[in-house]
């Protein structure tokens, strides 16, 4: 799997991925970090949590 964006950030909009899909992402891209929001309005908050982790 090739990186989509040179900065390593790939926004995925729509339905939340299943645990199996998250596992696949982490297996195919070691070191990937996932963050989730509950609405478009709190996307920045989700990214801030990701950066602080």
C-alpha cells in the first residue's frame, strides 16, 4: 500500500470503518494512526486528539 499523501494524512469521509478494516489498515501501513470524529463539526477536535496522543 503506497502513501496517498506525502504528509501521511488521509481523510476518509463517510461511514466509520469496521474493526476488521482498521486492522487491515494497520497491518498494511505499520505506524499508521487512526482518528475518528462523530460529525464534520468536530473533525478539528479529533485531529487535535490524534496529534496529542
